[in-house]
């Protein structure tokens, strides 16, 4: 018996503070051992803080959206029953558990159980979790349950004349959680890094023909190839000649660390905002291995299941908006990296080739570099090396 103070645990990676994104209990609530008390967010991911004991909530250590230092008081619990309480609560990843074979109905009035990632996705989609049956053994709602609910949800009502009426409503949306972390990182990157953006035109006609033939030849036997694995391969081949590009810059220590390993960040749009899962050791992967891992990482990020390890450690980032890629862009460097390669959309247009006007598939590469450690000529030479292997795709298979 007694009072237990649960502190913000050390989440590793030198994290000094976390953001409180949700309370899962309130003052006076009775909690069970291992029940989730709160969701907190680091720079990389949302984690759940469970209770090491059963008891009653006496005090909450902060408000949603507040930054709380590691080691500071998170919550106080009046411990019930006997036994020794653990000194620290274990940290549980926000990844969703494995689904059970069938859905289970929740008793009326019970609070729905779901991971922070599922709760965030439900909020974005406007889904009331109280209406969604959970399929896991304990009734927890999974991403698959949201998918099933969306399929059953009736469509929107038919529009009427009211849609043409003037609107004067406003909504103040707090910038918290992942979105606030993204805002902070973008602001810091632009404030600290003198960006130099270089745009180059690339003829990807032969590359696209080769990609189509490879996918046709291998069908369902191997992973489907998109442009990204081919771009990653071209970057991997160029990096040994330009080690200054595949690097991380600690500007406070004044140290540039060049990396032999090519850990490629894949900028991925998710419902929660932009995330950058990491394709590790791209230099040791063939096209299909890269394609498979890129697809897996993107799915994990969009479903909110990417781990902290999968969202950290990149040495160079690539970003693409696909068909929405526009003509050119000015991508922001994923600090502390010193380069980011951006892909714009592919368009077919007339080009002079061999004295004749022919239709070619063209694409721009929009790449940004940290001008403190990467000179303009070096950046241009790197992009030209990437361009060369994309325009002559046979070079992608030649070391």
C-alpha cells in the first residue's frame, strides 16, 4: 500500500523531453496493472506508458500538448493490494497488435481500446471508435477494423441547395503530436541550413520502358518495380564518387561524418503528416529487395506502425509526390543530413533528338544541399551522375 510516482521513462536516442499527446485515464480513475495511462511522443514515434501497478489515479503531471522532461513526474497512483511496485513503467510501442480471426462486439458504454496510431487515424477519418467493434482478443480496435467499418459506412447524403450558402465558421486546430514535430523540424532545418537547390531535366524514356518490361517479365514472381528503387540504385552508384553527399553534419560540434553505408530516407506522406522511414543498407540491395522494403516501410508508416528504429538513422533522403510532383520543387533537407533528392512528375513532351522532334518521357530532379559543406559544383556533378545512370539504365547493372 502507498503512493507510487511514475516518471517519464528514458526512451533512448538522447531524448530529453517528450510531448504528452493523450491521457488514457483521468483523476480518480481505478487502473489495472499494465493498463495504458498516457501516450507520449518523441521526435520519431508515439509510445504508450502503461501502469506497473493497480490502483487509483491521484494526480496527472501535465496537459495534452505539453512538453515533459525525461525523469519528470507523469502520474501519481494510490497503490492497492500487496506486492512491490516496479520503479519504472515499461514503454510499449504504438504498433498495432496482430488481428484475431473474428470481430468482437464491445459492451455498451465501455471505453474503446486502440493504439494511438489507430486513434489518430480514426480522428482524421471522422470515425467514432465507440461504433467500431474490435477484433483482437481483448477487444482492441485495429487498423483492419477501421478498414472494415469504412466499407460498411453509408455514403454521404445527396447535396442540396444549402451547399451554396455562405459560410462563416472557423476552426482552431491545435498543432500537436506528429504535426508539431514536423513543423519544428522543418523550421529548424530552414533556420539552420543554407539550402542550395539544383534542378536538372532527365530523359527517363528508356528507364520507363525497361521498368515496364521487367514488371511484365517477372509478373507476380518478384516485387513490382516503381521508379523509386531505380532512383535509389542510381544514388547508390553515385555516392562512392561523392562521399560528401552521403553524410550527416553536426553543426554544433563542427563535424561532418561521411558514411559508407547508404541508409536512404524515403519521404512518405501519411494521415499524420510527413514521415521518413529508412531503407537501410541500400548499397547491399538489388532492385527487388529495395522495392519490397520500400513498400513495407511505406505501409508501416501510413498505418502508424513504423518503429523508432525504422524512422531514424538515414544518411540521405529521396522524396517524391508521384503524379502530383509538379514541374520543380525545393525540398527541405532532413537534418542532420546534407542532401535530399526530389523527384517531379514524368510528362511526355516533344524533344529534339538527332535533329528530329520526337516524343520523350521527361522528368525533373529537384535536389537540395547544405551549402555549408556541399559546394555548388559538387552538388551539380552528383546530380549529373545520377542523371547519367537514369538516362542509360544499363549502367544501373554495371558496378
